[in-house]
């Protein structure tokens, strides 16, 4: 952390600031120039609140040099995290595909979709039982019944299930769920994150609509600092001024996160674009970028889906996309690296 | 709602779509032109899910004409909502000022601040007991103890208290709180909103970091549709590309929301800017825009505040600002209108 | 400027970097800590290209402490710049109102509008002769004929004229224009800015659609560094994700720019909102924020305007708004300060 | 175009509006419902100014159904445009690589870079002679001398050259240039676009920092409507709130533009990210998305580059990247499609 002091700071004020900084167990270096004085902080600055430093009367500006997260930081954990769940792995070189309907609607809808995505080669089944909807008048999900149907579909197909938790009070219902998803709107629901940090269960954490990558990593840190290191990060598009797509897929997040963290990275091309015809192209792009997994919405009858129909693939479209996704995975994971 | 159909839609497909639309209790008008067909929906379209319409195979594009909210809509409730709490009013022509520290830190800090803001003319005391912080290593608030201190400060000063709820599981602790605040990061925590909709307590709902005004009104609708009509909307700055300010205050939201809704509107100049020296100017601007209330952070010692010190006013700064705020209120509420 | 070095930098590399930095006539201070080394630059760093520093192999991160602009910087020119033109002043305590149609359409339209805005108390007449339109099929302005009509209207009313230049090749046509406007889309047309820097004519420089305040000031610096110090800055709304308004008025730009620069500041409430009914409220807000001038679109028949009709005021609406604008000016400039 | 009328519109007002609409040579259909009336426009609505419609007193809201561009529209030109220049093609199935330094600095720098990129397999040489720089104190380019050096490098290597024009007044200097680039800051410099529309020379048009895809296509339409159909579109990252990257690469723009237009599409991974280590990953991603070309910054000594060093590849990095780019091209263009 580098702190630039205001010109008018007195020696006593500077000394007080240094004393305060030393309470955080860091070392300080004061550089005195003609027009400005700078304090460099050395050591673990994670616990130094940058806002508190900024608030000091004699501080002109502050800049962090080290990242404010530890558990999620590749610097301290050089090896990729691989998360094993239900005999499948996320991270560590292979590509996982999570597929299924936006919402669990009926047993017939879910079972048929589950069987279809399994046949097409999906590794995990997704489906929403609790649905965060902008309007209170829209379908809100089946709740507990939806989770029961997902568990039934897992029994039928063997696919581990991924489903979203919307509130801490529902946590007990997720006891048998394989991967708990935290939606974009809950990325900074810190109470929920801490509670999930005390579970021994993989968490798929979606980036908030306008969250920075550092904020995403800090939310992962909330979960990890409570003891649960099984966090999967998900880029699902960010909010920008562009109206053609539902969100803007920030694809450079994949190699950037790869540099900064050891956690697995998922791309959700369905929410990132909101447009059926862009799901496959953005899936291939995600593989090219090095994503560890894809989360894709599939519905047996998108035009009658109870939510997100416009971005859902039919089972046929998904099966066709999977062939191209797997071929692309093979190219990037095996051929291209072999050549290099 | 206006639905434009794709060129290739068959007559049977159009008939099926019309049948489906009629299940929502709306009337339809089909216009057939040379190159395009358009369906106009007439009646209450609130319950028609625009995403579901968009998902239909033969739909080219859809546009809502009516707003998708009812309870919050000025069209159906022309008179301004005035919320009475602890003998004070928010909305209806007067300006309320909510002031206090970002976080409740100690009894001494809170009591001194509470007395100071009361003397300066504040109407409500704010203070955070549960703090949503980006970092798990930053101060997280005093929790229940913080609420107890707020209640004590209310007893001492008579000021009703406003404090933030972060999770539904804490709801019982808010039984004696006057106004429950929902923070920007929880604006779309729909489970929490619904639960607050079943309380008989005013809710101060902050706009999300990148929420549209329509999404803010839909979140208000979540609370109101459960029976609680005491919702206060708060603009606290939105996330943009501009780095100089913490957020960008969207001041035109005040007259725009005024047109669309009957609910009271608060401006939070502290979070909107993040800069101490901009708090007073933006407070005057908010009064000029017609805001019903201001929420301002005040701390007895900002440079040692445990959170948000850089944007907090000292009691002296607040007292000076209040004189100018009240003079501005008097000008806009009394003089200017009298002239007109 | 503060430069943080990478851990692995060798002593020789650091020495080379220091040598290179010294070629810019600045002094350096190297701080060596346990885990990091920091170089502080002291002196005038305006000519040090931050991108060039960032490109050095051993540089981890760089932060500017001083602003990269000199001529526009209040630090070096503490007194407000006041620009006199045609017997009127912009800046220095009074409020100027620039009003007129978006486009000059016909002699009748312009003359009637000019007379109307003069009667209502406007200080300057605006009107577009060269129109930057998104579509090549939309009305592109009358060109030279438009400027001739503006000069005629000036003769008739005595109001100095403000009109936009779209390309350097038209510069000769602006010889008799009082204030040359540079539109948002040209804010970083550096060739044009430099050429205007060599004219002795006030330039009204509009902030780009997604320009930062620092970029706006750097564009002013382009004009000023060529010798023309008569620059007027204009905030006209920035592009955000919010769809209700054409742009989002960044009102905190007024006090922020006031701190950073001595140049006058104009608010354009018409383009900032795009909505007729928000123009007056945002004008009052701009006065409350301390703007030096307003630029308002007025049209004798908005519903038949050839451009921007939806945001134009009728002469009657403008006259009513002017009464309230002048009363607000009086309050903020005279009464409020007298009290304080 | 669909026009929704206000409730209170009188029959005479509606008739007048219809008459006015008919002057644009379009047909109208009026639908009268219980609560609302809607006018559907049929025919070529390109020349109907949506802003003018919106300004009409009785219009509640308007929505375009057809795109407002014709020449750039795939609907009217189903076949991909292929642009031939100097014996090379852009568009039509192969991948072109444009490479070279951000700025032309010296003869030695340019020649060595040109030879290096040619050897690595680049198809075009890029280099800036006129540089749009945020600061007037930064290197502004060599101007005419830079273009002369580029022509010399073309003679030496046979690579056609791509270089940016900043102002119309320099157009004569571009007579021998192969592809004229219009930078992001000039995307809506309409005077320049029209002038380039009257040249018989390919134009590489970069998307503005916060331009929508529709605005990009409208700027292409400016060029094309003047007669020059050789327009190449370039996505180079858009401005968002995310600070880690210089811009955010909007990769879904590639398949979206492919649907909407027949023009070739280039990705500039250097400006999109601003980070050396992300250039190769984003190049592979661009190939996976189906881009027709890449524009990559290469410098013989990035750490001493006069501009954009942090995002430039060394010749060695570029050569290594090119192997992987060509292998990826081969996979996507030949193998993957062959399988399907």
C-alpha cells in the first residue's frame, strides 16, 4: 500500500498516522521529497482498511499494491483448485458442462430435459427451484418441490445437481444438493456467503451485474475465510450501455482471473447474451478463453418456458452444440498445447 | 404491450399465440400490413411476462407500453404517499433529514453524534449495526449491540431511528426500529423484500448499484404487493465509468420518479459521491430537485471512523450545512412556489 | 507520480529506469522495503507519459499524484476565469443562459425563437448549422446558410451567438461567430482542438458521451496549450445503463470541476435528459450546484422540430422556466451566501 | 415502426399525424383498442426520423422494428462482403492479421518490426503516423514522415499498410495508403466519414468507446451512403466500470454483427485489454467467435515504446502467438465445420 500525504501535514500528524499504521502489524517507509511525502507499507496489508486510510485528514491518496484477498489469491496458492463432486471434477484441465432448464417447472419437463442433456454429454444438471425475478407477478419457482424434483432427476440420470439458493432461511433444503449456486443479485449478500463458508459444499458464485473482478474475489474470500475453499467463480455478463444483448460477456475475465486466483472459472453464455443464437458461439469462445466449465440453459420447449425461454436451447440445439464444444475442448486442451 | 410478429409466422401460429395471450385476461388487436403483423394488447398487462412473450418462436420484438407495477404506480394512486413515523413525516411537502454515523461504533460515539445531529435540526438518526463490507477483514458492525445503542440514542434524543437489515434471519432484532433500511446490495434480495412486505414498518429501499429506475420500482412493488405500502425510495448514486466519485448521483431520478410513483424519494449524497466536500453541494441540489428527504453521514471524528470516514461530515460541518439546507428548503417549498 | 517496482527487478534495471526518469527533469526518491521498492517522482510530472512508465518491464503499477494538466489547473491559476463576449460574461458569479433551437431550420423559425428567448431573458442565442446526426438520412443542418441566419438573428436581437463546428475545414465560416461549440462526439478530435487553440475565440467544449472529467480537462488543455485560454466546459449528461433518460446528468461534476479548474462550467439540461419535462427541474438543480451557465433548447414548435423536438421547450415554457431560474439564481448567489 | 398514441389524442390530431407520416412514402395501419391506439408503419422507414416522431405531442412511445440502415444491412445484401486490397482479402472465410507498432517512431523501429511481423505471417502492416493522445504533452505521431516510412516498409515487405487518419485536412497524405483507419474517437466524426465515403479506398472503422452496435452500423452507413462500400468494422473494447482492463472486449459483437451486416469484422485485442498477456488469449477467442481479422500491436522494444508499450507484443511473442492463431484458424475454419 502506498500512501501519498498532503503538503500541509505536520510532523506530529505524520508520526500519529505511522503509529496507527503500525497497529496493523505492517512496516512503514516514509519518503520525504521536496513537494510530497509518501509512506510505503510493507507486510500483509489485507487487514488494513483502505477506506479508513483514505479518511485520515492528512492523506491525499492511497493505492493498494497487494491484492486485498488471501485465500483466493494465486500468489499464495499457486496450484489450480480442483473441486470434486459426485465423481466429477470442476477445474484442473477438463471442461465440465452444466446444463438444464432455467426453472424447474414440472416433473415431466425436468426429467425429459435431464435425460436429454445427459445423452448429449452434460456433466451436471442445473435447474432453478427458487427464482429471483424482477417482478413479483412473475413465476417465483417451485421451492422445496423443485429441489425434490432435482434430486429425483439426479437419481434417474446420475448427474450431480446445481441449484440456486436465494435466502439463508432455505439452507436446510440444500442438504443433498451437490453444488449451491449464489446468483448475481446475491453476490454481496455477505450473511449468506458467510453461512455458506461454514458448509462443506461447493459454491458456484456468480459475478454481480456490475461487480468488479476484485469484488467477485472478495466475495469468494468471504466464503473461504470461513473455512469452505470449494468456490467456483462464474462470469455471466455485466451490465453495460449496449442494448442488443441482455448483458455484455466479459470474456477477458477468464485469463485475468486465471492469473489472480487458483479457483475454477465458469462461463454462463445463456445469461451473458440472453439470445438463443449466441449461446453456442459464446460457448466456443469460452473454451478458447480457457474456462473450466460452461453453464447452459436447455429447455424441452423454450417457446413455452416459464422463464428465460429466449435464451434456452432445445435438446437438439444443445446436442449439436455439445459436439462442437467437445471438439473445441479437444483442440484447445490436447492439440494446441501439444503443438506448442 | 405491442408485439411485432416475424414475417414467416403462419396463421395457425398466430391464432395459438392469441389464444395464449387471452389466458391473461387481456384483449388483443391484430394489425395485418403488407410486410408485418402487429398484436396490440389492451387491458391490465401486469401479469403478462414479457420474457415469456419474447420466447415465442414467432415473436420478432415486444414493447411494454404500460408500466409493469401497480401498487407503486402514480397512475393508480395520484396522491403523494406520506409516511408517518415517531411523530415525523416523510413525503408530502416537507424535507426530512436523516443523519448519523455510517456505523455504530461505541456508545460514546453514537450518543455524541445523535445529540449533535438533533441540535443541528435532523429529524431522524441513522446508524449501521449490520454493515455490508466488500472485505471480510473489514469491520462488520456491532450487530444486536448496535441496535440496542440506537434504541438508547432514540430514548435520549427522541429521534426515530433508521438502520439497515442485511438478512432476514435478523428481522426480530428490528422489532423496535422505526425505519428499516434495505441496502443497495440487497435491492433485489426478493425473499427479504417479501418478508418486509408482511411487516407494518416503513422500509427505506436503496437503489442497487446498477439498477434501473424500473427495477427499483419493481422491488418496491415486491414489498407493496405483500401489503406494506410504506416504502421510501432512495437514490444513492449509480455505478458508472467515472473514477473521481465513488458513484454518480443520478439527480434526474427525483423528478422522473415523482412522475412515475407516489412514494417518497430520499437522496443520499454521502454514498453518491464518497467525498466529504461534495455532501453539502449535493444536498442543496437534492432539495432543488424536489427530494422529500436527505440521508447524510455524520461522525464526531471522521478521520478515525471505522467505516466511510472520507464521506462523513463533522458535527460542525453538518450544522453549517443544515442552515443552508433549511434555507434552501424554505426557498424552494415556500418562496419559489408562492411566486409561481 | 508513485511507481511500484516488481519484486524481481535487478539493481541495474532500477538504475536504468531512474536514469530514464531523470531525462524528464524530475527528481526521484527510491524507497526500499522488505518486499517492495517504490520510486516517488518529485517536480513537474506533466510531461511524463504514464503509459510509457507502465510499459517498463520492471514496473508493477504507477499512480499519478499530480494532475496531468497545467493550464486548466486551479492549483496554478487560483482565480476563476471570466470570459467576456459581446458585452456579456460567462463565469465569475453571474448566471448566463444560452438558449435557442437545436437546429437552425428557417429564417422565420430562428428569428421568432431568437426574439422569444431574448424577451424571456436569455443572454446568448444558440442554434446548430452543422448537425452531428447518428443517421446519414436525418437532417444534417443548413451549413453556411445556418450561420448567416444566426448572424442575422444576432443583428436583430443583440444576442451573441453560440454554434457548433463539426470539422476544421469549416473554420473560416465561424469568423464572426461569438462562441464556437465543440460537440460531445468531437471532444477528442485533437486536430480540431489544437486549431481552435490558435484562434482568439471562446470555445464551449462539451464532455464526451463517456469521457472522464480528467479527459475533459485534458481536452481543454489541448486548446489552452496552443494559446487560447477562453475555454468553457459543458456537462451534458454521460452514457450509462439507465434507459429512462437520454443520458445521465452528472451533477456532481460541477463542484468537482470547480475544485480542479478555474474555467467556467455550463450545464446542458436538454441533452442531459432528452425529456421536455425534466429541463426546468434540472436547470434549477444546475443553479443550485453552482453552474456558471445553462444551455437550453427552445423551439417555437417542438412537435415539428427537425431535430431534438422531444427535449425542446416552447417559448412559453422557457419564459416560465426563466422566471424560476432567475429567482433561484438570486437565492443562491445573493441570499444564501449573505446569510452564511 | 410502431407508434403508440397518448389516450387523449383527438381524431383530428391522429389524422394530421397520419398525413405527416404519409409524406415519407410509408403506409400506415391504425389499430384502435379500448385504452390505446397504435399506428404501425409499413414500407421503408429508414428516412423516418424516430426523434421527430417522438417529439409529436400525441405520441406516447415509438419503437423501430426495421433497422435504420440499408447499405450495411445483411437483409438486403445476404452475401458477405470481401474486400480485396494489395492482393490480400479481408472477409469471406480466411483470417487476416494486421500487425505492427502503435506509433511509427523511427525508420529502424518500423522496418525491423515490419520484417518481423511479415516473417511471423502477418498479412498487413499497421502503424500510427497521426496519434490521438489524451494529453497534448504526449507524443503526437510523426505525421507525413510516418506515412512515408510506412510506404517504404510496404515496398520492403510487400505488406499492404493500415494507418489512421485523424482529420479530413490530411486526406491527401493518404492517397497511397491501402486501408484508412478511423479511430474510436472519430467514429462519429460525420464530416470525415462522408469524405471517406467519396474515396475508393477501404476504411477500417473502429467502434467508439461507448458506441452501440447500431451506432457503429450507422457510421458505416454514412460511408456507404456516399458510395464507398469497402467498410471493415472493428470491435476494440468498450468503456465499462471494470478497472482491471483498459476496456472490456465485447466478444458477442462478432456473431451479432455477423447476423446484422455483411461487412467484415476485425477484433483489436491490444486496445480491448491494454495488457500484453491478454493479447494472445483474446486473439484465439476472436478466431473462435468468427472474426475476419485481428489487429495486433507489435513493437521491437515494448518497454521503450513511445505509446501503448504495455499492450504491445515483442516480435518473439507475436511469432509464438501467430502459430497458435493459425492453428486455431485452421481448426475453426476447416476441421470444426468439416465435422459438422
